C-alpha cells in the first residue's frame, strides 16, 4: 500500500489521530466500490477522493464495528507489517473528515 500522499498531521477538527480511539465513516461521505478500492464523495464539500485498495475500504467500513482503529485494521486481515501504513492512511482520512471520531 502506498502512503505517499498520506500524512499524520493534526486533523482540521483539532485532535490528532489516536489508533486507540473509536472511529466511523462520516455521515457526509459516501463510498462507491471500485475494482481498485472505492470512490469517496463528500456531500458537504463536494470533494471526490479515492481509497486506493480494497483492504483499506474494508478497514474504513469496519471501523464502526470495533472499539478502536487498531482493532479494525487487525480484523480486516491486514498483515502486521502493514498496520502502521494503514493507521497513517486512517490519520489522513480523519484529517480530510472522511472518518470521524466516535464521541461518547
């Protein structure tokens, strides 16, 4: 998985990505499955972006079913050697507001 375009900067919302926190797909976002992964459309910003692998799509869709991001990555069957790359990708998705932290 390439993470060239992904950074772990502090998300615009304010708090940094925490792999031990719970997340879910934003209600403002729709995923359209594609052979390469998925198209991501934000209905608020009208921004179109991409999830570049089917595995990342599985992780993102599974976030709401797990107590934290790290568990979602593990449950999707991502090899341990790639966990950090996927967590960095999730950090970028949080920054772009594709995913949001679940607040209790």
